[in-house]
C-alpha cells in the first residue's frame, strides 16, 4: 500500500519540523529525567557514605577509649615487663665478654695429636688454663711454642717442667694471659 501525502508542500515541511521538535523534546525530557535520577542517586550515596564514615569514626573512638581503660593496664604491664626483660638480656649480652673470639684464636694452636681436656677462662684475671695429653714430649713443646709465638692474642705463658718430664703420653697443663682485644 502506498501512502500519499496530499498536504501542500509548506504544510508537509511544517509536519516534519513538528515531528523533529517532538523528537528533540523527547530527548531533552529523557536527558533531564536521567540527570535528575543520577543526581539523586549520587546525593543518596554521598549521604550514605558520610553516615558510614561518622559511624566508623565513632567506633574508632570507642576502641581507643577501651584501649586506654584500666582493664588493659594488666596487658600494658605485661608488655612492659617483657620489654624490661629483653632490655636486661641485651645489656647482659653487651657487657659479657665474647668467648668465641678467644676460642677462635686458640683453635689453630694445638698441633695434630694433642688432646685438650680442659679449657677454662678466668675473665677477672684475663687468663686461660688448659690441661690435656699429648702422645710425645715434642708435641707439648710445639704447643708451648705456638702459644708463645701468638703475641697478638696471648702473653705470659708458663712452662712447668713436669710437662716435659715424660717422653710419651705426656699430661700437660699451661696458664697464659689473654690480650684485651679478644674480649671486645
């Protein structure tokens, strides 16, 4: 079926303009309604988020108040006691002599085959006393000479003659001083 528009040309043009104006008004109205709805949604979200922020701030303030209450004084005292104990251990560790340096300096000195039975350190006198057994007299003499040569770490080694009285299976003991640098 064919539609024939019998209106005169100026009226036809006017009808097209009216249809376009209706379309423009529809788009304008739809845009305005959309804008109002988006504005209301954003305003509602802003109000909700501000309300939530206020509640969270109140909860944070309540938690801070609870932390500062006397109920937590016991926990605070326990934490303080633990911190004091750790501080005491640190102070003790700093004031105690470092034996590992002394032992490390002594380790290479005994020759192969010499057995050290006791190794005692007197920190007040800064001396070491050792006892042990060696298969031969020469190894005892070599141990003495090694300790005597190490002037950087040790000094004043004694040399008891009973250490070399026997030729084999020699029981020995030595006392010697420790340099101050090994205690640091």
